[in-house]
C-alpha cells in the first residue's frame, strides 16, 4: 500500500496522516505537534513517517493519505447491508408435455410454482419470446428467476406478486448491476445477489461529454436539435451496455444473468437516461418531469440484460439534486443524523445537504469541471504523471506525481493543493492575483503564471504552469461550494462551529487534501477529524438498493424529509457567494 510522502519522510508535509487503533507508538515528535492539536493526538492521529511502533499496532490509513491509485481502491468497499433483494430464484424440474398433457408452457410453469406456494406469476412479453426455447434447451430443468413486486407506497392490503425475469441453467448465479452515471464519468458494479459481494467494477467517461461538459449544455443541445434528446439517451445507454459487458467479462458471467439493475444520477442525467423531456430543467423554476422512484423494463431502455430485467431509479429531490444524492445520503446514513451534519458530493454540479434533528436541507451549486482538471491550463485526469500533491517551502517547490512519473499535467487534487500552497506562501493574494516579482512567476496572458515544474524536469519538455485564470477557476468552484454550505447553515440558524461531521463524497472528494480545502476557504475551518471522506458513496448506495428492498424503501422515505433551497432565489445568496470567493 503506497502512502503519500511528498517530503520524503522529513515530517514537514503532513500528508501521511494515520490514526492509531490499538497498540503503542513512540511519543509524538515536534513535527507532529505542529500538525495536530492535543485532542487529535489524544485520539491517536499521527504522521506515519514520524511514529515508530513499540508493539504490534493496528492503524487506520484514511483515503487522503494514500496515493491516487490506492485511493481508487477505496471505491470498492463492500456494503454492510443485509441481503434481501427483490429477486428470487427457484430451481424447477418440470414434466415435459405429451399428447396426454397439452398444457401450455406458461400454465405448466404456473402450476409448478403453485405447488411451491407461489401464486400470480406474471410473464412479460420479452420473457415470453424466449421462455419456450429456454425450457426445451435446458431439458425442462431450469432456474426460474422471479422479481418480487411490492405494493405501491401507502397500499398495505395487496399481497406482493411475482414477475418472471429469466430462465437460466440451474448452475448459473444471478447477478445485479448498479450504475452511478455522473456528468463526467460513469461507474458500474456487478453484484452477486445471493451474497451481496461485488464481483467486478469498472468505469468510463460519460459518452455525452462530446455534447457539453455540463448538463446545462446538454439540455441546450437537446432543445436545439430535433433528435437531440434521443441521441443523448442512446449515448448513455450505449455507455451502460459497454460497462455491463466489461464487468460481466471480468466476472466470467453472461449479460443474460444480470436480472436486476439500479441506476442513479443527477436529475438531468436521470431524465436523459429514461428519455424524459428536459426543457423544463433548463429554465426557471427548474422542475423535474418525474421525482418519484421508477421501475422501467431494461429492454425498453435498450439495455442488454436478462429478458425481463427491470431498472430501478430512486426518486429525485429537485431539478438539480437527483437520485445520486439520495443514494449518497442513504449510504453514509447522513439522512438519519441527529447532530448537525453536512454531506456533499463534489462534481461538475455539487449537491449539498444539511442534516439536523432528522430533517434535511438541500441545495445544488454549479462548481464546474475545474476539480476534474477541465478548464485548467495544464489540467488532466488522475493518471500517471499528473501532479497530485504540492508543497512550497520558500524557494523549494516539491511535487508528487501519480506513479512518481515526470510531471505532464495537474489533476484536480493537485490544482487545489497548489492554489492552497501559493496562498500560504504569499505568492497569490486573496483575490487570486499572482505576485509578479516572484522568481517563478512568468508573463502569461490574463495575469501571469506560476512555474510549478521547469521544462527540464517535466515529461513533455514544457514548463508546467499554473495560470492566474487557473486560480480564478478554483475560486469560482470553491466559492460556489462554500456559499452553498453557508446558505444551508443560515437557513437552519446555525454556524459552521455547530457542525459535528462534514461528509465529503464523490471521486474528487476522495482525492482532495482536506487541509488544502480548508485553507483556501472551500470548507469551513473545522478540526480535520470531523471530516469524513467516503469516495463514491452514490455507487455504494446503488449497490445497497440492489441487494436490499428495505434500502429502496428508505431511499424513497429520504425525499419526504428534504426541504430544497433554490440558491438563485435565496435573498442572501449573492452576498454569501461574493464573500466566499476570496482565498
């Protein structure tokens, strides 16, 4: 396991934070006391490069202390939820038809199920197209996969009924697909529905990105082109099909064994995926066409799964707070927090919720793609050669790249780090202006640039620069996020000092350095131990709903607790946003 070590173990960068769980370590050093308060030291927080084990020890290594490839592995953590999927499987041995027994194939199946206490099975048209062929191919011995259809919310007297999803060979496991469709990236998880274990996972860029970096651009495309909505829907479905094929190949299963799916995304992505109108999302008051949970036939959407598989889409909260945020609140248990808790999912669009006394206040802010390396002069994704950590000590500029390769660009966590370091070193002022007399500040259009790595040490033969415009992009993004947090706190009559926990979700939320985020004012100045980085919690929540009918009901109950705050209509938002802009 690779721990971040920007200073090479000198104890001056503070990147290798760990927490002692059990055992005994050497006494805290002077270097550690400069990074941790007495309360944090008492809670076991230490620097890995300074603490020596004096016995067998157990330590917790938080995601922010790992290199990027290791942090990506955090995304694969299992869901601690009791397995109770909506899918059931029954192995049957049927008596083949004869001249003396001419019951139809569906009646034959229904009679066999009735003997096992299963009544009212429903056969959808996609299943009927393959049922007779599969029964004969499998010699009348098959694994019948059923979907338990629960009564609608508020209806209690109707018994659940079963819908036939697929007929599989008896030795084939049943698997489910959980997909988190982000504005920029998509992640898919293949899950064993019997055990709840994740069998495979993979990701790719959202194919819609060619039609706009943000959902507003894509809504405009759909509105301006007669076939725009259809094109965008087909691109998403093609992406999900590609991911499905990839994870199934990795797990050694067939796509026909995928008998259930859960898909989450923001409200616009949800509408694009289902093929719903999006015009109303692009104009005030930004209302969703549908907010309640949906169950849609996979075949109807164009997904290549089991014949009768359905896709469950959890409810949306508002026009710009979607099912992915609901999924994150579910996975982190933030929706049940009694003490003041902020939970946010950072992306091109950042959704934020404040939980207190069982209630939720939510909002959405346009943080833009800067944290994913877009709109940054030397920006790139988190790949080998991307600068991920920066430290500036006088004239000494230290960078750590992913894979320890020569620097070729800066990923999102790196640009956040460098802006924080530039501000701490006094090279950048509160307004984002670069100090022109600094030896590493060079002329550049728009206000100069800071030379982070000189060309002789880069992997592409060019100076690696951070421009004034890059700094401004970070100011806009961090200002939007902080303003959203502060608006919710003001609505609840609280200040940041009242917060007991601050949950940071999303891929970028896993990578960012909390100390840097606090130092530039993106997050409020809380003790670092109050922050919790949870990775792709939306994907985790989707997996939980895939294996648990109870979690689906809880997700639907979450939206009943939410009061949505539209920032553009909030009387104090402009002033709060402007005050959140300075570094």
